[in-house]
């Protein structure tokens, strides 16, 4: 068993999340990575990586991905895994469906989507939750024209199904969102599932504030309370050691998004955060092991 101690934060453990699964650097048509973000192929890579990882008390692995509601028919309670409001960034620009809103698709129409890598395909939440994925961070995305309760209902239904089947446990999940009203609705519908409030330096809740440690904690505390959250996910700009320490003193866990290089990953690790979302999953796992070896010697 891999049992090297985590020397970088007070909790004794650290989580590396594969950001939009394990695509190894995908951004758009100019930076394709190894596969398309949030695709079935990136999901399968992440699952294999997590299964291959030795058990560890100090390093945990997980995935982060985005879900949206689509035009389900009848009793179709599922969500599609995609980040943007359209497929435009991840599809050839001349594809007739590239600019169509995700909320306008039916389930069958996702079969017509051709991603930038032709071998990649769209995946649904129900498919994701059959995989071994360690810690699972689901980010809720609300698009114009979609009722909040439809998306929340779909996510709640799929999580409950995976828990009842034994595929996942309640503690496997974190549900997060920049839309704090949406996150509150989810928490009220399924309070047993841990939630995380998403905040970046440009978020509306911080607009007009001279953000320091005290104002940040005062501002986010009521949001955390109504969303039932003990975890906050912040961007790299907010991820200052003083703020991270203050969050820990307030009894919060804090994860950071998104490390797109090993330098950014190492900065987050040494800042004392509890976890980080990364674009280069395997490289960051290897770098973590190298750093803990060095610190321990």
C-alpha cells in the first residue's frame, strides 16, 4: 500500500480531480489533448487511471465534470455531460449542430454530435455513475429555458439509483455550482449529498468588494449555510495561503480550480489546499509522488 504522508496541508490528505475527466490538456480545436473533455473516452481514461492507482491514505483521486439538462421525453430523468451552452468549442465549426443550445437536444440527437476527435462521443450522467471514479464532483450548469427542478430532479434520480445499486456511496459525491440558488435547490432535494460552493474572483457575490480574508469569509458564510456546504471551490486567483488557512480555521475544506501546468499544480499543493482540479491528471499524480518523496527525505 502506498502510505507516504501528505506534508502539505493540515488534513493529512489531498485530492487530485481530473478536470472534465482525463483528457490530458484539451481546450479547443487548437489544443486537442488526448481526447475531448467530458467525453466517454476521457471518462474511461480517468476510470482506468483511478483503478490503477495504489490505495493511499494521503492521496485521493477523483473526477470533476459538468452536467446539463436536455429535452428528455416522458420519464427520461438523465443529464448530459457537457460544459458550455453549446458544442461549438468541441465540434467542427461547420457542423450544423455546433451552435444549437444543449437544452434543445433530445437524447437521440446527441448521437448526431461529431466531436473534434471523431472517435470521441457524448456521455450521460447515468453512464458515468457506473464507473469506479473515486471522489465524484458533479458541477450543475443551468442554461436559459431549463427549469431548475428538472436538472436537479435528474441528478438526484441518477445519484440515488447509483447508491441503491451499490455502484457508488453517498460519500463518493460532491455536487457543486456557481449558481448558488441551483445548488440550494439540490441541497434541499437531497441533503445527504455533500455540496461545494463554487466561487471565482469575478463571481457576482464578490463584485465591488475589496476581497481580503475577512470579507471573503463573511461574504461566503451565508451562501455556504443555505447550500448546506462545508466545502468551497475557488479559482487560482483566490487560492492564497492566507485565505486557505482562514477557511480551514472556519471548519471548511477548500479545493482549487484549475491547474493547467505542473507549476500551478505545485503552487496549489503547497498552498495548503485540500484538493485541486487538473488538466493533466497522470502528470500531476506523478509530480505529487515525486514531491512527497522529496519532502519526506
